[in-house]
C-alpha cells in the first residue's frame, strides 16, 4: 500500500517511542459496534502509525498489544484479539516491504503454537531490515519481565556484588535497546499499566483523550512537537 504522509521536520526525534494502544473498546462502543471491531480498527491504526514512525525516521517503537493481565478479559474477546494478531502475522509483507525490523517482547511461550510459529517467521523475515525496530509487547508485563530477568541472573550465577543496573537491563526483553524516551498513552487514562516499568525511569509522557483507533499520524506529530519542548534533566539541573 502506498503511503503518502508528508515527511515532517522535527528539531529532535525521540530515539524510542513507546505507545499504549488504549481505547479500542470505547471507540467501538461509541459506534454501537462489538469490541472486536474496536480491536480490528486499533490493529489497522497500529499498522498506520508503525509505518509513519518508520517513515519519519524513528529508530525504535514499542507498542503494547496484550498484557499479562489481559487474559482476565472474556475468553471470546481474548480469542478475537489473538485472531486479529494471527491475521497481522500472516501478512509477512507487513515487515518485508516496509523494511521494519519486528520483535515480540513478552512471554510468548504461553501463546498458541501456530502464533508462536508465525512470530518466529515474522522475526526471521525482518531480521535484516535496516529501518525502524518495532517491538510488539505481547503477553507482556513489566513486573513479570523483571522477575524473569532476576531468574536469568541467578541461573547465570552472577555474584550479588556484581549485579548492577546494567545487569538488570541486559536481562530484560529489551536488552541492547535504548530505553523509551517518550511514552504515549491515548484514551484519557493516566497510568503506566505495568508497561516498561524498569525502562521508563526517565521517560517523558504524553497523554490525550483521543481513542487509539482515532490516533492519527498528525497526533504523533503533535506529541513529538510537545516532546521537543521538554527539558530532560535526568535528575540533574
Ligand atoms: C486496549 O483497548 C487494547 C488492547 C488490550 C488490545 C490491543 C490490541 C490491538 C490494537 C490489536 C492487535 C495488535 C496487533 C499488534 C496486531 P481496550 O480494549 O482496553 O479499550 P477500552 O479501554 O476502551 O475498553
């Protein structure tokens, strides 16, 4: 699909933007549609925003697709979200044609086997892509990620006195990646919901009432322009 957004110029582009794709259910409700229609619209919008991020030259984008807590939703809704994900993964062109390098972060082992195979294919298919790194957080929870990192560190036999902040970072799903500079949460909620809790220590935040399926490239532009006015001090003055 051709992509016609005009390239914007920004003073500074955050290296890594993380997005909580929230508000699909409310978007559907407003239109008297089933929640699945909201997730389908959210998934389409995810593709638009990922393409746009790649186009403007973002190096990393991490999106929250499904949390460790989302299993509490009605089984029918979970099944529908997984089916939307299957459709997305089956279309491997999504990654190849766009030169986007995709990686899934989260406990993939809990997912159905066909999804795990599709994920492995999608990651393999795009491993040499030189464009944006797109992380899709799936069955992801920040606390769960830290617990798993601690277990890995213990298994590696690292001595307690040798454990540094870097040791923790190096054992997270996001090992080797820069922390998110900027976290965007649409839909009017003002919380992190267990998302990248270690990595977000110094992130800037952008909240808005826009529901995720309505969050357009122009809103990403607005958020980045806002980011450009922030003064990041990392605890200094
Ligand atoms: C939050 O909206 C959204 C989710 C929990 C699921 C997000 C899933 C997608 C965007 C589709 C699948 C993703 C990919 C990567 C293909 P909500 O349901 O909590 O909305 P609400 O707060 O308005 O009820």
